[in-house]
C-alpha cells in the first residue's frame, strides 16, 4: 500500500469513527538500519534509511480539552484530558508513545487544543523497523501543524526519544527518531550520534536493492537485554577511562582486557568494530562498491551474534541462507537490523535477482524455522511529512 492510499484509508476511518472530515493528516516512516547497530548510545555512527512504510495520523479539533486517539492496531481507544497533568499509562500501553510526545509539546509551552485522531500504519508492529519511532514522529509532526510551531528537526527527534524513555520506559538511542524525521528519498543517512550531524549518502544505483526479511519472531518483550547492553558499554568506557566507546580504540581495549569482565570486553569489541565498519560502509555506498559494503554487513552480523549476543536462531538462519545464495545468486551481504532478539534482517541484493532470492529465502526460512517470514523491498524513502496541513 502506498503512503497516499494509507492516508486515504485513514481519512475514511476517521470519517467513520468521528462522522466528520479530518482536518490534518501527518505521517512518519519506519526505518531499516543498513549498518551501525548498538552504536548510537555509544556516541558512534549509524547508517539507516527510512522505508516506504508509514504511520499516518488523521485528526480534527473537537472543541474540548480532550484528546481521543483511535488506533487500527489497538483494541481500545485512548483518551486524555489536556486540562490535567499528563502521565504514562501502564508499561506496554500503546498510547504511551503519542501521549509522551504530547507531554513533550506541553513541556515546551506548546499545548494543543483538544482533538480526535485515528492512527494507522504499514510499519510492522514490534518488528524491529521502528514502529514506535514512526508513531512518535507522526504524532510530533501532527502536533507541529496543530500548534503551528515547527520544531527544529534535531529538537523534534530528541523530544520523541524522550517520549520513548519517559513514557514507554525504553532507554533507546537517537537513531530511530532521527531517521524518521530526517529520511530522504534515495538517500541513506550517516549520522554522527555524538555531534548529531546528519550526512545524506546517495543510494540511487538501480542495480541493487535492500531486501528486508521479517522473521516474525520477537524473543524479548521487555527491553531488559537492551538496557543491560547499554550498562555494559558504560562500564567498558569507565574502565577504559573514556567518555564513551566512541573514544576507544581496539588497542586500548586489548590492553585493558585483563581489567575487564570477558562479557564487557566483548560488548566493547563489537561497538568499537561496528563504528569503524559503519564509516567504511558509508564510503563504499558512496562509491557504489556493493560487494565490499556487503562484506561489512556480514561482519556486522557476526559481531552482533558472537560478541554483542543480540541475534537469535531465526535471524542467523536468514543470514545463513543469504550466504548460501551468495554473490552468484545476487546476495552481496546480509545482517540483522535494529535492536535484535528477533525482528528483521536486511540483505543487500542485486535488483534483478530480487524475486528469485525472496522465493528462496521464504521457502528455506519456513522450512528451517517453521515460521512464515514476511519479505519486502524498500527504496530509501522520505522522512516525516504533512499530507493535509
Ligand atoms: C533500537 C533503538 C536504537 C538503536 C538500535 C540498535 O532500535 O531504538 O536507538 O540503539 O536499537 O542499534
């Protein structure tokens, strides 16, 4: 479904739910990270792109201080009163994301008037493609139009990240919100997570494509493994005497090995190597040197699997299948993407082989993992946008 079709469908749902036309429509995309995993909260580099899967919010004023949010994906609507102080609902509550964003606007003195909204999405929920960032950024984009105050893009991404920290209880880095705000068609985004300086990397070569395989498994529901990895990275930085692992080198780490728990050592080895690979990969993408970029993706996966230990059997199966197909069959590289413990893998493939590769990955994955995967190709897509101002 295209973004315009999704927007039309959401407008129809709004009409059916609230018996009037929506006044505003805003959208924000999910993302796939090509390389640079678990580096954002270590002040490192990431190289994601927005995908052409969006979360759309259609809304209209309701003349009260109430906000009513309907979501196609949720059982029951959420409502809140802007005249009362906002607070997060129970952990895992879907509306925590938009409510956290509204709270961020209120904290900046940008309190909206009451409104009704309908939310729908083509970003698979909880599939490691940043469905939560898409929801936050779509909500922030809607609030920009409602309040008539356009935020600076960096401030907007940080407001959404804070919503995720404070309202959803997930101590995420800045990658997902940044790419959902700043994505650009036909470009990857090389983001320096320390300076927050984004750099667009063109990816226009029609001979390659990014094939996303959703394993359709999620092994970790609480985010505990993520927070633990963050803490281990901080511990490693402390032992090395640096502000963050961005400032550490492999040599420094090897010298400190005896003073470090082996697990912490491995976590740091992943991060230091991954930051390097990400910068190299951006260079290779710029040069359309796809075989080398693909090798860096395989190396990233191995490091995430063995040192960072955030992969899982199903993701490893997809990467194994990619390797078995190999460059002759059109697969140049493959890796898990996102936080891990399930979710999606991303493969760099020859565009004219996409159909054959998709069929083979789907069949072999289903045979080995006993689960049906979902596969799709995405060009680098546009970041958040207003469809009806
Ligand atoms: C999740 C987080 C991001 C990032 C990735 C891992 O998607 O939201 O900030 O840390 O995991 O790279």
